[in-house]
C-alpha cells in the first residue's frame, strides 16, 4: 500500500502532468470509471426498458459496446503512459456527461415517445439509418471532403500569398486592403447567385464559395501578424547583416505563424458552413445534398445522422490542424499558457 501511494504521489508531482494547466483535473481516475459505467448503463437501459417505438436496436448496441471496450482499452493503455493518462482523465467528465445524455435521450424517445416524431428521432434510429445508408453516406462524405479541401487549400495558399504582400509591401496594402475589408464583411453564401451564373457546375461554384470563406481570414491574419512584428526584431537582424529577403522569410513570417494558424482554424469553420449551404443548392451529391434530400422526405433521423458525420469530420480536421500547429510552433512550449 505504501509503495502504491509513493508511486501515486510521484505521478502527481511529475511536472509534465501537474504543471500543465491546459487539462481539467488530469488526476481524477474515478471519472474514467464513471464514464465507462455510464455507457454500460446506456446499454442496460436500452436492453431492459421496453421500447415505446418499434426500431432495430442491434447497430446501436454494437456502437455502445464498442465505445465501452474502447474506453476500457484506453484506460489500460494509459496505466503505462502518463501523458496519455492525463489526456484521458481530462476527457473523462465530458464522456460521463455524454453517457448520461444518451440515457435521457433514449428514455424520452424510443422508450417513452415523449418527444414527437419525426422531429426528435431516437439515437437508436439515427444509428440504424446511418448503418442502412452507409454506402450513400460514404459517397456523400468523399464528395464533400473533395470539395472542401479543394476550396480550403486554394483559399489558404492564395490567402497566405495575399497576406504576405499586404503586410510587407506598402503598395499592395494600398490596393488590396480595401478588397479584403469588403470581402470580409460579405458572407460567402451571398455570392451564391453570382457564382451560379459564372461557373459551369455545382462543384466549381462550391469551390469558389469555400475559397472566399477561407481566403479572407487567412490573408487578414497573415497580414496582421507581419505588421505586428516588433521593430526590435528587424533591427537586431539588420545588425547581423540580414537583407530584406531574410527579414521577410526568417523574421516577419515566422512571427506571423501563430496568427496564421488562428486564421486557418477560422477559415476551416467558415468553409464547413459554406460547404453545406453550397451543396444544398444545385448540387447532386455531398452531405449538404443528403441533408436537403432527407429533410424533403421528413426523414429527420437521416438529417441528424449526416450532422453527426459533419461534426466528427470537423473535429478530426481541427485536431489535424492543431497537431500541425504544435509541431510548427513547438518553440512556444513553456512560453505561452
């Protein structure tokens, strides 16, 4: 017992864990077990409480069982990995709340039918229709992601170039700053009627709208980051013999990178919204088209299923951006909170 307590105390005093304020209660082991038990309760409620609506339950039970096994495996893996353990404990309370929300939702919908159909389908029905339409949803997801990344990458690359010109060269700032300001206050979807007239098909129309959504935040944040670079940095570099090219690529642009990643994250959010709206008008594929089609038939379970996929995709893309940001801005570790 004393040995176990010493190991526990040593883990609490680890500066990699105890000193990291970015995590919420990274030492609360009990919440991990509470999260696992909450999802086990979800499975038991769905199994034992008689349904008030006829629905196929096997896909839902498979998903919940997989979540329980994943949490258990994550807990075992975290025992020998303090960094992963910290992250798992950080998420534990939220996972517990998700389990309780699923229980309440199941009781209000498929078990008691207190919430009216078809506007409030049960999660059981949502998982069931996602399983039934898995091939259609997969094709829609691939089409949407192709359109999304085509527009986002184009807008980001041109936004970086525009931001560099505006932030570094006075003449480019004079001519492009008004354009950026006007474009920024106009929502990208407001350009939809014009884009439909100019571009030959729905794909290029959506790509243009996503380009507008991503170009403005990236260009403005890049320009702001370059302009905000301290003069003392330039003076120190000039003292060491740096020319203008070196000042731009080794002083100004690196200083602007934190702002650039903020702009890219904002562009990602704007682009996702524009993606779904653009696919609802004139498109014949994609998640936005799927939502519009399902809504027309009153199949709200399909609508919620597509929304869940969109949320998961957005979370994964943001996680990828944050991972790249941590790698590029690794020099910030220990400097900022």
